[in-house]
C-alpha cells in the first residue's frame, strides 16, 4: 500500500513538472491543405473574438484553454505564436484561401471590434465578398492521468458568414461542438483538429458557393 502511494506521488510530481515546465502553447497557424473551395474572386476576411472572458478582459486574447496538474490545478494555455487567437485564425484562413486562388484582404480586428466595424472595414477594402468568422467559444481542457484517467476536451462555437457588396448576409454556418480528443498533450492533438474544423466551415457548400 505504501509502495502504491509512493508511486502515485511520484507520478503526480512528474505530471506537475511536465505541465509546469513544459510547452503551454498550441499551434493555431497553419495552411489548410484539405481546403477545396477555390475562386479568383476578391474577398475580405475578418475574425472577431467574442468569447465572454475575452470581451470582459478576464483573459488575454491569446488564451486557448487549460492544462491541469496531477491534483487538477489549472495552468493557462496560449497560442504558440503569442498572438491573439483571432489573429492566428485570420492568418490561417487568409493564407489558405490565397493558396486556392482567392484575392484576399485580411481585416485585423481587436477583441472590442464589433460586426459593424468589420463591415466598415469590408466597405473600405472594396472587395466582392466578406468572410466573417465569429469566435463564440474556443478552449481546451486537458487532465493528465494521475488520480483520474486522462481526459482531453475541446469546446468549439464558431459562426461563419458571407456578405456581398451590399453588406447583405448571403450564407451562414454555425459550428458548436464539445469534442473528446484522443490521448496526448493538447499541443500535439489539437492542431490537426483545428485545421479540420476550420476547413469544414469554409468547405461547407453554402459558404463556398457564396464566396465564389
């Protein structure tokens, strides 16, 4: 019994050191290689971060979730780049659409920017379409194996909308999921899931057709 208790204590210490001293950034910059939507049309892209704790300035815009120690004690995780999550997503979408032939103008936004500000930026950019992504929720929660079994989740609520030159919304897609991730540290498992979810939004037939 004492040996087992000592073993558990050592394992918790190892987990604590791994969490406290290991990487705490998740890569949210990537080109979407499975993006199929393509066109030569000019579009503007904006990403608004409307996560409640970001709007209230309770968390930094680069915050992307929690990673817990052996006793469940939480440590914040951030984007690997150190940039706001919305900015990383903007780079991902912009670079990926350019690779598919679109003429893309990225519209940088801050956490306090509203939909109206994004539409004003769209008008100034003078492009044919606006792809607006609104982050309602996006964070992960990882618990390593210690007293409890390993658990890894990603909570996603993102809305994508396409607007024409008259600023009329012509298509929309709402993605809201509570995902159970495979075993492994979140900085290893989440990047591929992220790419898959963002690709799925843009490849949606309604979104892609409205962009073309």
